[in-house]
């Protein structure tokens, strides 16, 4: 454990006794545990002193242990590492049987002679041009000591000495004394390495800041002079649209800005140590600033009143919003608890109501700052924004909610790079993500918010898409429109992944996939890939409703056309289309596999550079062979419509002991109606009390009611209902497996031995 040993006599400078290894060991001669320091150069004993129980040891900051020695000497060990200092400190405390968690520091009120250790280990020469070289050398020689400790009472931090150095700087500038200016640069650069907030605040004060920055303009390693003072003056124009009456708050704001400028510009190439000291100083100041702001209710009231007042000048509103953005940015570097309190305070002062106004303003700086503030809030707590929007929906016109404003600003962003639109899309994605909707807080929170989005906002979102795809080719092919459509498709793809049930109805009702696939003909390749990615997301769900929707709408046609027109060129489009068909094959989606081969097989006959399409054909042949074998077996039983069905029915009833009480039960099931002509219907099936109610979502909620059926059977995931003379009509339902048994239980009491009529006509006969 290496440390430097210092000794101090009254009114004398520090005496460096050498650097060595520190240990605590039992010494027989002194009959007790002793503090030992052996020189790293010759292994000689620099210190051997018994640890007395009544000796007052002091741990100052992180790396210094001091105590009173004999003959009016004070002694100090300056460690190179905090961990080593802590270890020796704990051993000393253990020997003295003291609570080592209580550290006696330089802030102790009681004065003792050990506090005289605040004196530097050298005497500073007077501030004259002729002494600048000596001052610089002294700092260089004792730099390690300066870096290792704080010395809040040493002469170097006195404003008078710093002021004298600045006066010498101005003299050197007047005399064009480049050598002296270089010495001053090195001196102040070393002063910034001292871990002392009081010293740093003195250098950043109104009185000294421009002199200090001026000294740092003369870097000896640079052939030209920097112009930090001029730059700082231009940037430091602090306009108070709302007067800040708290002097402490105003001072902290100025100090923080100046420290940030020095960190980012003046000393940007300094050591990590200097950057760490400045960063810590800035971070502490930001915490104080945020605490002072949220405690000033009058200031916050004035701030948000001016932001929401329509009579406020645009320039003033811009400055206020940039002010708010800066402090939201401050919150990113503070602890979670303080940040939570800060955002709760902003919310209580209607910050979101203010953002509704500023988001819709034409001033690009205002809009950008508004998006940034909203991003800070949603990153910290999306729940706060969702609750605000839901409250709006209950108390205002639905199309005026913050949610709709965000959507509108996203699709109407006029920025050439669409930076704002991208950020707004990210905000929407966070708000719409079910994974951060905590149902434990409010069970209806998730459902209510998603219902609101799909009822009042998603139509606004897709408006540009619907407008551009009214014909067989995209209507708007300019770059900005294409980028907007790309963002819309990216958000819709996110919705497909995260709330399938909601987006499913929306896609089917609006025939959205057909509109999206019009973009396969766009001249913008990234937009073509976005459209393809959207379809790929639907296929990945392996949902039978979507599969039949794709087949009946012939939605593979635009994809196959794009693949053929690409002519085998090795690019992202070629790879993406092949990957989609490979997914269909690997995941064994038979219905899509058969459709692709039967409808588009000839288009792939000459594709030999991948095996995907041959594999699809082979899979389809295997499926057909299996179906043919089953058909042969079934054809041997000509009485199957009555005998086999009744046998299956009988076996099913024996397995489940139904009771008459089932007749009174009712249940709703969300499923699909198959085998009704050439169409597939997404339906809601309600069974109970001797009645079946069949509601077709596709046909604008057209309803069919049945009271009696001739027969019913079930397979792994389907229920077949037969009714009418000679089983004239058949309805086939696809339900989730966990719903199947419950549905069949409710159907059993309705099975009759005679035919019945349906009212009105079944869907497939329309």
C-alpha cells in the first residue's frame, strides 16, 4: 500500500519525508501494534510509531490520514488509492477500538493543531511575471499531492492570489509575453486538477471567469491562440423572460453553464481526472438547481402560464421552452428519486397541456424542444402521459387529445431529415407498448388506452397511406412522403407484434394489407422493404384468419411480381422475399405453401440459386399425397354423413358427462367461420339458453341466429355444425383449443333429431 509521508511544523511548509509501503504490525520492542512506512527506494524505515488509543487520527476526504506527532510535528499519509487508505483507516480504528464508520474530517468545528495541515507543502512566490516559471515548477513538483487531497484553507484558493495571477495575465497580454502566457496556461491547467469545489467556484465567478478562460487560450502545444472569451461571451447571454429572484438559483445556473463550457470546449482534451472533477461539480450543481426550481412554486406558475398563454410572443415562448428543456436534460444525470420528484412537480403544473400548444407551433426550434421535453417525460414514466390522455378523452373532444396531436405532428413533420417524426414515432411506440402498461395499477388502463388509439387515432396515422394507395401504384413518390410512409409502416408493424387482437380487426376492416402492398411498386426501395416487412409480420403470427385473408385477397401477387422484376439481382429485396417464403416452408404453414405453389409455382420454375421454392413444391406434394390417402379411406364409408358423425358424437358425449344445467350457461367465443363459399368470416359466436348467435365482423356485424342443429362434431381445433334436411348446410368454426370444450358443452343440448331452418340465409349463400 503505497503512500507519501509528510511532516509539518507550526508555520512551516510541508516536508516530504518520502514514499513507501504502509503496513500495521505488532512490534515487540514497542509492545503494541505500530504504523510502519518503508521506503520504496531503499527499504529503509521512514516511520515506526505505536498506535496509541488516545491519539486523534483524522481521515480527510478519501486519501489522507493525519494525526498529531511528537515535538509539535503533525504527520500525514497521502495514499495513491482510496481503497488502500480505507483499509489502513479501518485497521487503525480496530486497534483503537473505535467506530471507523465515523470519519473526522476537515469540516470538524473543533480546532486542533492537525488542522494546520491545510498549508501547502511549498510557499507560493509573489505574483510577478518574473516568478511565473517558479510558480509553474512548484505546481509541477507537488502535483501528486495537490491531486490527492482537498485543501479548502490553503493560500492558493484565496481569491486575492487568483486575482493577482489574473492581473499578471493581463500584463503579459499587453506586453505580448508569450512565454509568460504559456506558464499561466500550465499553472491554471494544474489548478483545475485540485479537487476543491471552493477553488472551482472562485475561478468560475463573475470576477475571474474571463481571466481564467483567457489564460487557457494560450496552449503551448497550439500554434494559434484560441478565442474562448469571445465565444463564451456570445453563448452566455442569459435572457430572463421570467425574472429569477432566487440569487442562489441564478448563481448556480451561471456556474454550471461555465463549468460545462470549460469541460466541453476549453479542457476537452484534458485527463479523465479533470473531466471527472468538472463532471461531478456540474452534476451536484444540477441537483441543487432542480431542487431550487421545484421548490419555487411562484416561478413554475409563471413559467407554465406564459407557455400556455396565446398572447405570449413566439420568441419568448421559444426561450421559455428551451429553458425547460435544459432542466429536463439536467434531470438525466441525477438519481431516480430526485428525478421522479422533479417530473411529478412538472406534471402538477400542467406541463403536458403546455406541450400540446407548443408541439403544434410552426417554429421549428419550439417544436423540436417540445419533442425533446416530451421524450424525457415518456422515457421516465409513460404511464403519466397515458393517464393524462385517457383523462382528456373523458373530458374533451377525442380528436383534440395529446395522442392525436403526437400522431398528427409525426405524419406532418416538414423537417427535411424527419428527425422530429422519428422521435415522435419512438414516443408512440413507448406509449403503445403493452409491456410497460402495468395492469396491477389499473386493470382497465391497457384496454382503455388501446381502445382509444384504435378508435380515434389510428385512422389519422394511416391517412397518408390510404391517400397514396387509392390506385394500383403509389400516388406520392417524393422523398419526404416516402419517409413518412416508412415510419407509418414501422409503427404498424410494431402494432402487429404487440397487440394482435386489436390490429387484426383493423387490418381486416380496412383491407389494409392490400393498400400496403401497393407500395411494392414504389421507386423507393426502402419503402418496398417496409411494405414487405409488414406482410412478413402478419405471416409470422401463423394466424389462420390472416392466412385466409392473404389467400383470398391474392396478396402474394405484388410480392411475386416484385421478385420476378428484380430478375435475381443479389440485393436486400431478393433476400427478404426468399426469407419470407423460407419461413412459410420451415414453419410448415401448409395452407400458404399450397396456395403459393398452386398459384405462383410457374414463376419460380427457373429459380435455381436457392432451394426454397423446390422445398415448397415438395412440401405441397407430401400434403397432397397424405390428403389422397385419407380420401381413399373415407370413400369406403358411404354412410359417413350419418353413421360416422353420430359415432363420433356418441363417443364424445360418453367422455364428457353433461348436465341439464349447461342449458342455462352462456359464453362468447372469438373465432373464424370457414367453408362458406369463397369467403372467410371473422365471427363472434355466442352460445347458450338454447340459442346460437353468430355475428360476422367482416359484414358489419350482421347477425344469424340458430335454435336447433342436427349434429355437431369436433376435431383438434374446429367444430362442425350440421342442420337442414340431409345435412344440407354445414358451418365450420375455428376456435382456440382452450375454448373448444366449453363451446361443445353448450352446443350439446341443442342437437336435435330433425332438420331445422336458419334465419336469415347462411353467409355462404348470400
